[in-house]
C-alpha cells in the first residue's frame, strides 16, 4: 500500500492508530456548507473498501442535505 502524505489522511490514520481501528472515514463540513471526507485503511484492501464506503456515504449525504 502506498503511503498517502495528505494531512487529512494523516488525521484519519492518527485516529485509527489511537483507537485501534482498521478503517476510518472522517466527514467534514466547510464554512460554505460544502462537504468533504478523508478515508484510511490499514492495508490496500481496507483502504479501497474505506474509499468505496466514503464515496457512497458522501453521495448519500450530498443528495439528502446539500442538493
């Protein structure tokens, strides 16, 4: 698995390490009410799964609350 140096992914990685989690997805809402997320998985497969779940949840939240 390639290391992702993004500060947002680093925050998700730190959360995973602190709380002994294998996958983490962090959603945030900006001042302009736009949303974003960062995901982390402990290995390549878990990273891919976290991204897939994050993409799905992002779409659902966007459809429900931001359209």
